[in-house]
C-alpha cells in the first residue's frame, strides 16, 4: 500500500514538474472558474432563497478567477507572438 502511494505521488510530482508549475496552476484556475460559473448558473435557476444567496456568493470567487483567466490568455498570446 505504501509503495503504491509513494509511486503515485512521485508520478504526480514528476508530471507537474514536467508540465511546469505555471501550467498546472493555470489549469486548476480554469477548471475552478468553470465549476464556479456552472454552479452559479444552476443555483441561480432555482427560486429558493438559499440558492439565490449561493449564486450571489459565488461572484466573490468568480471575479478574481476571471482576472486570472485574462492574465493567462494575455500571457499565452504574448508567447505565441514572441
């Protein structure tokens, strides 16, 4: 059991190192943004008060993720043009 965990941990760390930490963080940010946006849409469609509050609360996390997404896109465009 321990050797399996150690092997999978080493594989994960090696994969992240090969991809680059920036790429891994970018992918995590984009996936989180998609999850927040879809959750907001689903919560906003419900008429209950708690769902509406959840939809409004998700705006707090969505705004910084959108800014991070804009930076990611700008950097990728700069890499292509350079």
